[in-house]
C-alpha cells in the first residue's frame, strides 16, 4: 500500500511542478492563431484567414484585421467573431451571409 501511495505522490509532484513551470514561463495551453514572427490577416469579402510574415504587407486579397479586433488564439472572442463577419473592399466590417 505504501508503494502505491509513494507512486501517486511522485506523480502528483511531477504534475504540480509541470503546472508551476508553465505558469512561471508564461506558457499557454491556448493555440496561437499564427506562429512567432507572423500576424493574422483576413480575406477581403470572406471568412478565410492566413498568417503573413511580420514586417510585410498582407498578400493580395487579404487585409489586416481592424485594430483591437485581432484574433490571438484559436476560439477566442475575435476568432469566433470573424467566422461570421468580414471586411469588404471599402474596409467596412460586414456580416457574412449564412452558408458562405
């Protein structure tokens, strides 16, 4: 019985240390929309998105997300919002008709 208890204690200690290390290093369990050195861009007139290299303009057919409305993590507030909204050719935010 004491061997089983020791194994559980050791496992618990390892998990606690891993959790503490993640917190202390700022590690997040959320999946980033883009990798390091990239920023997210939105397809003009659609709900598609891509990642562009930092310091470069968005590729043709894409635009930067409006300031303050940039998704950072998959499933966050803005990632969800842009699944039903887009930016038109004039830069206006518009709702995407359902089914597109």
